[in-house]
């Protein structure tokens, strides 16, 4: 471990209850958390540690590494385990799609809402206008309010989830909403939420956000001593709130500059949460200086510390002839390139679900022919006209399906279907370059990477600059769109004089360039840092950007920094001796290792023991085995003189130091051994063994 990584363990040993680890790309943050989980178990045998992350693939990768020291699960699986299991049937059996007309019927919205708005003209004369809120518009407002409620920290739905004014279309425009109309909308929304909470109802689509909100409303207590929150920059507000209220130790670990899921409601916990101490991981093992320089071109304008390319191998920014991965900003860019590759016969693979796209295209072809498709997401549409009308309906909230569908419909369906067929026949999951998006590539690394040009332009010096990216104006007034749309920044003449060709030198006329929003910069940073050895990218002069004030977060990072030098990062001597003597614990916290080689002995043990429920209670003994030629620190576990396994090697030093030359008897449980399809499952052994100071 590096000194930076070791400092994380030392700060935890010093008793810090709230620790934040700011870890840049490739700096070994997950490895650090695994080592911390191991260290916590070594120090306290009854320690219960939870490793949690938002991404299922991250958790699956870590689970096997921490299984003896911690439980690893996603945020959703934690909520499902504590609340959502009762609602799994609703997830599986409820409708997948629903038109606004169907939603209005189920909500009991019998007719349009008619309301009157009084106003005064410029002369003070009173007038009144009558307006109509159609059933479908009402259903749209209600369903959107419920979804926003599920992503909030509020405990009930009230009028704040409905705007004080509403757009009733191009003819009517925006009109104020009277309080009595808002009260009707709130009542419908509460009925909608009550139906979602009904275990027996299958009327409305039940989403993951719904049981997550139910879990949050139950004021859950996380049943662990320590929570290790990986990829914390992607935390949603509910999970962040639950973890912040946790009484035990919490370690927030992530890269604030890889926060790329704000569009689905994630909050960047690395910016928002308060910690007693903050540490930094800046040495990247993934790449060396060349790729680090590209990454720092994005980190610098964002206000971040530079990443140190510390990999042992060389990294270069060159032309890659046979990339291992090609990274795109959009699914559309990926699919278009995929079709080109499929036609030319170049072996490619992609982590986009091609089978699902092929089923969707087949359903669209049937719809175009006037036939009802079997695809569940298209089944409610009778014609292509109805589908296009639904896609164009601004009252329907966009979700991933609607966005993907629009992208598919931009292509010739027959041509796309043939390309997908060729890909399905030729694709091998282990052969050929991977086509992926920046979002899906997060957490991965490849030797040779090509980043494609469908990313935005990040500097006025970029040769990809298009005239539509520029604005000529006398002042900056009116040139300041919101965060999501980026911001206009003035381009000085001496910065990019070539842009001012044929423009007057004097006068008030100035040139403005739209800087992409912060999340686009972070997506590009994610993309370039996937490369380990070779990188090709389209970005030019990114570090010369002139809009740092817009991009960088002005919060001071250094206020709560703890330097590694304040902690002893080298001394291990005597730690085990300070942990205290062995004792019995109330729970079987120690999983015995090596039981697969002792199955016959364990079978003999249980043959003479009365089974209780699904386990056998035994009295085991632990003692050092100095003659073990594979591990000088080995601690063997026996029952009735029969060897049943060993104390896991990560814990053996601690247990052995407490044992000395003595033998310690401890209660234990034998589990497993049940019959399944005529075969007996393997036995396992767990011990009620404790050590450490509590």
C-alpha cells in the first residue's frame, strides 16, 4: 500500500468516526476499502462492516474480496433486504408502461379540471379567465410529483410538488394555478402513493424509487458498526441521509470529479457531506504521466488536485490502430459506429444490450406494418402514428426508454435490423474491441483506448469548434443559461485571435462561447482515465479553458485535510498484543477457512451431534500450528480432535498472538450439509470467537 492508502487505515485506528477519502481515477480506492474492512475485522472480531455502492458491477467485483470481513451490497439490495422484499411481486407483476389516459382512469380523474383565474389589467380593471386542465395533463402532473417525492427527503406529499403556474399549451400559455386546484392535485398524488404502498395492488407501475422511498420513510437503522460507502459521488439523497444518520463509523470514498449521474437525481456526496477528516489518494496505478497530463487538463479547470501517473508501465498519447475499447459520449454515436464496424466485418463487442435493441426494432417494424407488436413496451400502441404522438407529447416525462426509442428511430429500421443480426451472429464476448459509453466504462480500465468525437467542445481553441458554439453580442445580458445548459464566457481577442477574423477591433461587439456544463467535463475525465497504456482523444487545449470560475467548486478542500505524516504509517509491531485476550462472542462472527479439505472430518463431527434447526452446536478448539510449512502463523481449528479448518490467514496473526502457546476452546456452529437434488451441500464452520477492545 502507498503512504496515502496506509493513512486511511491509520486514521480509522485513531478513532475518527467520519472520514472522507477523495480518490482520483485509478488510485486504488476500492483496494483501500477492502484493506480497511480487513483491518477492522483484525482489530475487532465482532466488527460488522457494510461495503455499499450504487453500481451493481462494482459490488459484484468486490464481494468475493471482502466476504470474510464485510457484507457487500448495492444501495437497492440493502433497501430490498430491509423493506422491499415484500414488494418484489409488485416489481415483477406490475405494468411496465402506462399511457396518461390509463393513469387518469385508474386515478379516478373523471373529467377535465375547470378553474377560473382573476386578474387586473394595466388600468386596474378586474377580469376573469376560465381555463381547462385536461385529464391527461392532470395525470402527468400527479405522476411527476410522486416521482419527485420519492427522490426527496420529505415525509409527505404537499403543494410544494406542484408549480404555482402551469403551461396549458401554445395558445393558452402559462397561467397561475389556484390553491383549490393544487389541493385537488395533492389529493390525487396522495391516492397514487397510497396505491403504490398497497402490497396487493398491481394497478400502477412499481419502480425501484418507490420501495427506496418506503425504506427511507421507515427511518431505517443500518445494522452495522461501520459503513464503507464506495463511489459516494453517485449517492442518491435518500441513501446519503440514511448513512449520515448512522451512529457508527462511516467512510465516504469517491472521486467528486466522476459524478456523472446528476441527471437521475444523484447528489455528489463528496462535495456535500461533512467529515471529521479528509484524506486524498492521488497516485494512480492505472496509467503513467502521459495519460495523467490529459486527465489533469480536465481536473485543473474543475478545481481538482492533479493526479500523479504512478503506474510502473509507460503510457503514451498516440494513434491506436487496434484499440481494446472505443468510448462514446452517446448511445447514438456508439450504435452508428457499431453499424459501420458490422458492415466491414471488424470483430467488435459492446456492453449495450443488443438482444433488447433487436427485439425493440422487430416490434417497431411490426408497428410500421400496422401489426400489434409483442414487445411489452410497445404493446399499447396500435400504429406508428400513435407511438410518434406519444414521443412528441411534452406532458409525458422522459425516461430512459423514451430517449432510447428516439435514437433508434433516427435509423433506417431495416438497415439497423440487418446490422444487429450480423452482430448477433458474429459477436463474441471475449473477442474484438469493446464499444462502450463513458457512463458504462466507469470503473473499467483498458490498455488501448480511443475516445470518440461525439463529446462536446471544451475549449475555443478546439479545431472541432462549430460556428453555432459562438455568439456575437454587445453585452453578456441574456447569455447566461442554467447549470445544465452550460454558461457563456467571453473569449478575449488575444486568447483566440483567429476567431475574430473580419470582426471590428473597436466598439462593443464581443465574442462569447458556450462552455459545456460541469458534468460533461467530468464525463470526459472519466473517458480519458480508462486508458492504461495508449490513448487517443479529440480534446485540444482543455487546460487552457477560460471558464474556471464557472466550472470549479469554490468550497475549500484543504480545511479538514489530515496529512499522512501525522500518523504512524509504518509501525506494525505490538498491535496484536494491544488487542486483548480471546473471549466468546454472542454471534458466530468468524468463518473457518479450509473446510473444503476437511469435509469427512466435519461429517464425523455432526454424525455424533444432535442437529438443531439448520445447524449443529459444537465445542471447538483453536491453537497455533507452528509446524505448518505453508503458513508460519497458522491457527488450526479442531472439534473432538478432528481438524475442521483454520482461522483465516488475515486474522491468524491477531489470534495467534493472543493464544501464545495456549489452546483456547470456543463454541461454534456447523452449517450446510443439506441435501439438494440428491447431492449434499458442503459443510461450513463458524466460531463464536472474539477479541479486541469494545
